[in-house]
C-alpha cells in the first residue's frame, strides 16, 4: 500500500502534464472535423450533417402528425438560422400536411403561403448575394408548393405562374450535382403531371404550350428513385407515388408502398387510409377490415388528422365486406349510411365511394323485398352519378330488376 501511495503523486503529475496536450489535440481534431464538414457540405445548410440530424427528427414528427413537437423543432432551427429559408419552408410544409387529410380544408392556406413567401424572400437575398444553388433549390420548392395549393383551389393563373417560377429556379439549382436526388423530385412530378393534366383537364391544354414536353413513364421512374435516394423529398415522393399507382392501376405496388409508409408513420391518416384502400384492392380482407376499424376508432377519439375523408374510405370498405362477403345486411346498412354521412360532411357526394354506398343500400333494399326503396336508390344513382361510371351501369340494371319484382308482387 505504501508503494502505491509513494508513486501516486508522480502518476498524477504525469496525468496533469499531458492533459493540456490531450485537450489541445482534441481541439485540433474538432477543428479538422468542422473544416471537413464545411468542405463536404460546401457551405450549404441542407447538406450539413448537424442540420440533417436536427431536421430528421422534426420532419418525422411532422409526417406522423405530431405537429406541436415538429413545430418546436422547426422554430428552434428558425432561431438558430434566422436568415436561412429552410425553417420557414419546413413550417410551410407542415401547413400542407395539416391540409392533406381533407384538401377541401382552407384553414391553413394563408399560413402556408406566408411561410413559403418568407422562405422565398430569404432565398432571394442569398441568391442575389452569392448565386448559391441552395437558394435556387428553395425558391423552386417553395414556388412548387404554392403552385400545388393554388391548383388544389383551382386558381389556375396563380398555379401556372408559380409553376413557371418553380421550373426556372429548378434549372438554376442544377449547377450543384449533390442536389440531384432532391431535384429529381421536381423533374418526376413535372414529367408525370404534364400528361395527367393533358389527359384529364382539356381546358388547361393551351397552358401546356408554355412548358417543355415531358415523359410520363420517366416521371414515375424518377419519383421512385427519389423515394429511396433523396433525404428531404423522399416522403413527398412516396405521397405522390401512392396516388399515381392508384391512377395507373398498379395495386401491388400501391400496397407495398402504403404498407411501408404506414409502418413508418402509423398516425398519418393519409398513409393509413391508403393502406386500407390498397389492402382492399388486392383482396387482403382481414387486414383491410382491421385497418378500417382502426381508422373509425381514431376518428371517434378525435385523433389529429383523422376526419370524414378517411372515414368515407373506411366505412365503405366495411360496408362492402358486410354486404358481399358476410351477407350481414344490418351491419352493411350501418356502414353505408356512415359513408354517406362522412361524404356529406366533406361535400364529396360525387365520389365513387358515395355512389357505391347508395348502390349497396339499393341492393340490400332489393334483397329485403323493399322494392320502392330500391327503385329510389337506383334513380338517385342514375340521376347524379357519372354516366360512364360502373355504379351508373349497375344501378340501371338493378332498377329494371326492382321494377319487374315490384310489378310481379302487385
């Protein structure tokens, strides 16, 4: 014990002698790390590891509809980087996701525009001073989201102007190759929706002369690459791909992607209902029913983002199975009427689910021998549903059968 104590002071002296060297070395190490990070990110906030780490958690919270938590983090970034467009852009993006569950909701429109305009103003200042391609990227993205909202509100002139500005700055930001996965998002949307607009909005076709030609299939491929290669835009790409797969009759792809997104963001109502819909489309009965019941439970619990649009999906799916699989007319009627109520709450009486539910009630009335009710339901479908729709065709056939059955009974 004495020997140990005897040599202890010497050890302490050695330790304290070398501590300054150790801290000096550590300081140099951090300095080199910071220099390496600056070199790697080329002075751009988007590519800075620290910002990516800070933003990732908040972005994930946003996509999982934990808005207060996400907003705190975004505002922290705004305090930390007051002159950078990133925080305002993310705050604007959050307003968009508050709209997503029911795009008819205009409550958040003004705040979205305000944040995107602020992001554009800050990006313009950076661009004027340095022509930094990061600034051009933010202007392209912010104008893109403004155009997205204006198109949703059918403000076509504003949407067109925003789209042109977005494309202009997208071209300017191409100078920086490290943005390529993020830039591909804009290219993919443009390539696909150019043709979508051309096919589905005849009145807007003259406007397309203002824009360059596009490749629809390439657009889908680009969005698929973005969905697993990009950092900031990958979830946005998945959001669009889910809808595109539905429009392009790719149910298996839609199901796989919807399952992945729902597993990552279980409280996101858009991804939740798309998984329920996709499971329904590919015939996964148990999963579709379970997901639909969960949606209705979350609506009843007033969970953030869960409202009548998601309820329309869920109640129709449950009504369909109760009628056509389980032959439980009472349960089917309950869910079909629930779908009608949800549709009316969101002014969606022109949706396929609404008319399919009315037709389902017509079938039940026919099976129960209530032919007058069956005739009324069929007439409602034929009077108001799209004449080219399957519901209109089926209603016409069922109407004829109901009238014959009614005459026979008389």
